[in-house]
C-alpha cells in the first residue's frame, strides 16, 4: 500500500498520521517476529504459573452447579444430623459449620479474584489489539475513500473535457454544413 502522505489529495491529521505510522511499524515488527504455531509468539500469553492454575481450578470448581449442589447437600446433612441426634457435635447455632464456611470463603474469594484479574488482563490486551486493528482499518478506509474520490474527480474531468470537445466538434460541423439551419436543434 502506498504512503498516504505521498498523495497530496489525502488529508490526515498529524495525530492520525502518527498513529498510522505507529501501527505500520507494529505490523512490520509482528511480521518479522513470526513464530511457528507451536511456539509462544510475542503477543501470546506466558505459560500459567502453579498459583494461576490453582486459582483457575478453584474458580472453575466453586463457580459450578455441581459444587453448589454438593455443598448444599452437605450443609443440609450437617444441620439435619446435628438437630436430630441426642449427642450433636455441633449444636445450634452451628458454630463449627459457620467457622468452616468462613474459612472456605476466606480462601476461595482471593483465588477467584486472582483468576478474574488474570482474565481481565488478558481481555485488556485483546481489547488493545482490537483497538489497534480498528484504528488501522478506519485509516485505511479513509485512504480508500480519498482514492475513490480522486478517481471520481478524474473521471468527471475527463467526461467534462470529452463533452466540451464533442460540443466544439458539433459547433464546427454545424458551421461547415451547407444548410446550417436544417441541422440546428429545434
């Protein structure tokens, strides 16, 4: 693709021109640093650490219907057992159950937050890449519109010149005709 600054009829603002040049450099460096599909490219996320894998697994497990159903069944069994037996090991108000649920919440919440933060970071990178692609596409479309407008102007100029030339030829033919009154338009 040609450089839009080489065409005097294309008018980009200084900021648009700078952004377009930056995007071209980014695209060229990306093409030069191409990696095979099997290896990690420059824009691909780094491999997950052990902590990130655990956080994702905890978030996947705790955020499932299977976990909710199993936990609800266990809590119901705990309460039923401790209210129906003569020697409950956690009588009402179920202090041990509350303590266990508090521990569960204290450890799962940070793990879920770590997983969400990592996913948000990945989403931000994708959004930044999408923005770069959209800006590049917008600028390239503007360039194409300018080129189409230039071609249209050139075609209109050629047509106008042709009409003018044909009009002159008609005038010359009319003036040379022996009976100029019979060829004149009515």
